[in-house]
């Protein structure tokens, strides 16, 4: 019987947290999603805290939100539990997960290097 091989795909998730949260609550929410990725046998490649930003349009009568970005490697089975948790968590206003192709991976690498140079 052949064994099933888990192929790790590269993903990027951006999510927006409610602006009324304290810094500690934002960190707790971010850590929760990191833990979910790791529990699904994934690994975080990169994460960026973009801070409080103005929204293009109001969401839930809020005009701003805390943006956060994760890049991670995980089997495709890991995405569903992560997105279910995004939907359940009332702190999350919006989220988007995309699978990165080779061009997006190259662009993400370039962005990480640029951000390191700024820091």
C-alpha cells in the first residue's frame, strides 16, 4: 500500500483585526493563528505586523484595523482549519489566504529582503 506524502505548499495570509483591541490582545490573536498553522504541521516562513491602517471602506462600522501578514509552508489540509478559526474569531474582520506560485515566492523573497534592509 503506497504511503501518502504530504506536500508542503507555500501560502500567504493577510488578516485584519478589530482596531479596538489592545496591543496584548492583538499579540494573543496572532499567536493563536501561528499555533494553528504549527498544529497542522506547517511552519511560519515570515510574518509582518503592518500595524493600524485605514480601511478602504468601513467594515462593521470601523474605519481602521490592525493588519498582519503570515507566509507559511503547510500541507493543503491545513488551510481549512485555519480559515474556520478566522471565521469563528470575532476579533478578525477580514482575511485572505492565497497559495503562492513561483513568481509570488520570488516577489515575497524580494519584499522580505527590502524590509530587512529598512530595519
